[in-house]
């Protein structure tokens, strides 16, 4: 039986009826059409589907949409504000933190969580903080540099 | 990777959850953080007809000190345990073990109670819980009972919880005196699960001899176990390099070890001995 859920996604409250078995990632992509969140491994390993639910980065392939009823979700589409990129997005742009781009939305969401908890991470802390996100192109070097760039940008802000 | 259909209930109170479970103990499952159950449902290894989500039940997520014990609500996330400053002071094994689980996203959502109730043979918490001689509080509509950590893990993915029971709280006697703790594991390079994980909590008396030792080992067998012979060899001894190595050599005595494509049974037994030695040495080194 379908369940009514009310979920705030990127600042807009959406009311929908969903099957309990609908995974959050499919709710975002197929119901709301927010295809920035990617489906990678589907086994909670690769992190491509990372979004934040009430401020906590989670893998949206390992959560049912019904569990998110009443929550505030941010996806990659909601990270920039008024046309201004989030510092992590800017870092990925400036330091070329991607090649094919498939892992990028999840990588950016996880990196944003990392910087929220640790404003000035070391390179090792960045690598550790992004353990849950796999990239098969870059070898991670440019991703680490992108996050370093972002941490400096965050700390520059008044 | 679409789970089979199920009915979903998200009760606001534990009593409500327990009465729902009591009505359908055979085909209902409790959903905590979902990081063990949902993957199993996606593979259709688990196909519960009713999912009772206790994520909306208030007061199941806490770290408290009461009557000389640390009390942890079953829905406390790995991240909450990892980031607890107070636990770092009074029982550092818990945050250390939490930090070794999966990755940031998994730790944000996964819970200690969910992990324990799932009883994956390669999960990290069982080793820590056994070494700390924790008590697990199970509750059902019939009442509450306390299960010792040693009795809680029955077999692979099987615990002493009855079909109508929910794990509500984990109780740990706060270690006193000169205690050192460590959790050391061999991470499976893909999944992050423990190929072998050894948790040690060791207390020294005024004479420098070991007065109490707890050693829990996960990943090796179908369920986590207490390395009683290692503990026995440690208690009463001065844990120097030689004593530690000789005590640790018993880490897999009499254990029917698992073998798989990643690590053979012999290799796992070998790792248990090596990591027991390292974890004991690390625990001793941390004693002030």
C-alpha cells in the first residue's frame, strides 16, 4: 500500500504517495526528476548517490523514501545558492576534480559534509573523509586538491 | 536491486512497535538505521512482509552514565559514538571501534543496535561488546530482560533475541583504574568489514600486573567470540612483549574459522593471533 510522504527537497516541500519499497535515490530521480544524484553500485559502497538528510550525508540507495518523511534533503541541485557555486563545487571546477563526472555529485556532497565537520582538513583527513566515495578516473589526487581549495575558500569567507 | 513488496509502519512509541511485532513475529522485521537490513532486502535475502521502522521512536538514541554504567540507546548512530568526547575519556574503545566501521555515510545512518541485532560475522561492534562484557537489554510486550554479551551472539546472523523482542539498550560497566583499550582490524579492502577484528580492554593493578582483561574477536568464525584463553593468560601476568605474544598465540584456539576467496581459514587464524598481539600491546601502551 502506498504511503503519503512530505519531504522538503532543496527548500521545496513535496507531497507524494510512494510505495514503501521505493528507495530514496529512485524517489529523487524518478519521482522528482532530480537526476543529479547518481545510481552507482546500488550496494552502499560507491557513494555516487550521496545526499544529505537533515544535514547528514547518507547513501540514498540504502534508505527508503518513507524513512525520509518529514525530513529536509539537499541534493547536488540544491547546493549552489543564487547562482553562486558552493565552495566545494568551485573547488572541483578550479582544480579539475573530475574526469567522467559520474562520481562527482556524491563526491561533492560528501566533501561538503567533511568541511562542515572539519574546516581545515589535512590531505589525509580529506582522503579518510571521502572513503565512502569511489572514483575510477582521477586517482583522487585532483579531488583532494579540489577539497583543499574549497577549505581555503571557506576559511577566506568572513 | 528492488526489494520485494512490504507493508510499512513507523510507530511513534516503542510500545506501539512492540505490539505490532507481537502480532506478526514471524514475518515482521524491525528497521533501525537500515544499513544491514536494506542491503539484504535489495538482494531479496530478506523479504519481511512488514517493516516496523523505529526511527521515529523518541528516546532510543542516547549515551548516558547511570549507576556506574554507560548506557547506549540502540538507535545511537556509529557517528554519534565516534564523535562522543565523553566516551573518548571514559571508554575510548567505543569511539575507536565506531570510527573503523564502513565510511562516513554509513556511520551517519547505521546504528549500534541494528548492527548488533543483525549479528554479521564480520561486523565490528560484537568484538567490542564482548570484550567490554556488555549487557544487552531486550524488550517485548511481555517485558524486559538483560542478555549478557557472551550469550547474545548465537550463530551467523542469529542472536538470542526472540522474534517479538527488540534490542533497546546496551549497558557497559565503565572501566575503572589503569585501563587501556584498543580495537585493531584488518579491513576488507572493498567492503570495509573486518576480515579479522580484535577488541581489547585491559586493566593493570597497583603491582603492574594485569587484574582484568577482555578480548573479543570478530571476523574469524560464524560469530564473534571471547578469547577466554588469551584473557586467562593475561590476568595475573605482567603484560610485557613476551607474555603478550604468548597470550595472543591462543587467540584462535579451538575456533572453527571461516574461509572464503579473500582469506582462508588458516590465514584468518593467523591474523587473529597477530592482531590480538598488536591490540594487547596497543592497549597496554595507552595505559597512563
